[in-house]
C-alpha cells in the first residue's frame, strides 16, 4: 500500500511524531529506533514516558 504522505519529509515527520496526541507513536518509534542502544535500567531499558518542549526558532 502506497501513501501519499512521505514520513521522511521533515514537516510530515514533525506532524506525526511532534504532536501531543501522538505521544504513544513517538515512544514506540524511539524504542524501535534506539533498541539495544538504550541503557539497561530497572525500567527494562525502554522509554515509557516523555514530555514535549516548545520549539524555538533561531536565526543565524
């Protein structure tokens, strides 16, 4: 199945993973992408929560 929206485009990526309503999708993506690189801890070495920070644009 082909989608009309390409998630590799920055604005689409931000819309999918940067929205508060998609928090679970972001956490799942980060756990899948980081996998074994996450440090082992009492929580099992996975990301389970997070918070969204307001983005700031800086002109150079």
